[in-house]
């Protein structure tokens, strides 16, 4: 069963881009910006969690994953129709835009 998903990837400077790019090319992925690809994926089950597990296992076999690598999957879950995302590898980092919005303080500082 075909599901449509988006993969965001950040493998750092020394990441296994060669094998990742080979895998993406094999799946006819389209480029959607720096570190972002969309593709149709042949999943055994169209639920988010089952597709997530299948994709994670497949990528572990094809790509050398280091502890600082980050890959994130986004797709519409057929079980409830909601868009969902989850890190296949890695974790969320502090966003580069944090602290750029200067809002007025709510109350006075107490000393």
C-alpha cells in the first residue's frame, strides 16, 4: 500500500549522505528544500506507527546512522486522518528562531 510521506534529514558534515541519497533516488523522492524530501512509500500497513517502524528498520539497514544524525518523518495517519511526525533518529534541538520575538514583559520583576 502506498503512503505519501515527507522526510527531513540532517546528517551533519560527516553523515552518510551517499547511502541516504541513493535510498531517496531509489524511491523517486522529490527535493523540497535543504534536507527535505517527499516520496511515495510502499508500506505494509498505512497507519503512522506501523509505517514509522517499517521505515526506521529499512533506513537502519541502508544508512550508517551516527548519534548526532537526525531524520524526521511526517505523514497523514490513515487511522485518524491526522498529520503526524516523529523522529526516526535523533531528537529535537533548540530552534534557531527562539528568542527573536521580543514581547513586552507581563509584570514587574520582583527583587
